[in-house]
C-alpha cells in the first residue's frame, strides 16, 4: 500500500498529523508493506526571506488571521500538544522560507530509496521531516539556516555530508516545487493531506485511532482476497 502525504514542515497540524501516522504505522500489522512518501507543500510559497517579527505578527499581518482566532488556535494546539508531550513555542518560532528544509527532506527520501527502506514508521524521511518540524515549532530554530538543518539531519542518523550536498542541489529544490505544484493541480488547499493508493483521501491531523482505522480500512479495501 502506498501513502502520499502533502505537508508543510512549519504547520503544527502537519506536525501532529505526521506523528499520528507514524504512531499508527508502528502498531499496524502490515507496516512493512506500507510505503509513505512525504511531499512538500508551501503554505506561503512567496516567502523568500526570514520574517523579522513574531509568529503572531506574521500570521496576522501576512497570512490575514484575526488575532482572536489565532489565539484560540494557539490554545487548542497547545492543549493537543501537551497531551502528547509537545510544547509549542510560538514566541520563539522563527518564520523563514522552507525551501532548504525541503531539499534535505527530499534527500532523505532518496537515501531511503537507495537503501530500499521506504516502508514502515522509521524511514529516514519520516525522521528528518519530524526533527526539522520540531526544531521550528518547539525549539525556536531557524530552519532556513544550513547549520540547523545539517544538525537536525545528523541527529537522526543522516550523513551530514549528504545534507550539505542536498542544500546545494537544485534538483531537490525543483522536486520540492514540483510536489507543491502537483498538490495545487489536485486542488489540495489544506494540509496535511493523505492520499492512499491513489483512491482514498484523508485530510487534517487525525488522532492516532482514526489513523489506525484509516490504515485498516484502506488495507482491507485494496487487499480483499489476499491470503492471510
């Protein structure tokens, strides 16, 4: 079974959603036959320099959020995060372009393909994506900074030289933008979005239980008649 995931590495709902998918896969009996590909999505594709003010200022002044709605979203996310040991740090979040991060994540996917390790919950791409998202949402790090990205990659077992090379490789940049264009052409306007075997679409940061049900239902539908 193949799952395509479109997610923005700076999106807190995507952070939760990807973590929930990994948790569901960790206990899924057919995880070794479930391949997941994470695709870049840019919630702000025109952001090309670091935002020099707060995350709240960025969300209200550039993204057009109402201040009260934003505070309510922060509170909801904080509550959801605390239940999982996540502490979002909105005050220290550094708003910056994600193109460099997407290059490193794409390189991690390439390494998974080379190592023939593209299934289950512990692929390098999963780990690199999650650690970069954590750096942004919980640690207040600038994920456009090459040193930060190389450190994130190294922390989860990626060769730092591969991460450095990815940052200079325009092919990975083109691949990431292509992923985003495909999402736009498909009409994807909110993330995370999960596409299972090109048939089933699920959107939003579903709970782990819902993710487990999603995997089970999709597996049953696409593998009906398989020997047990």
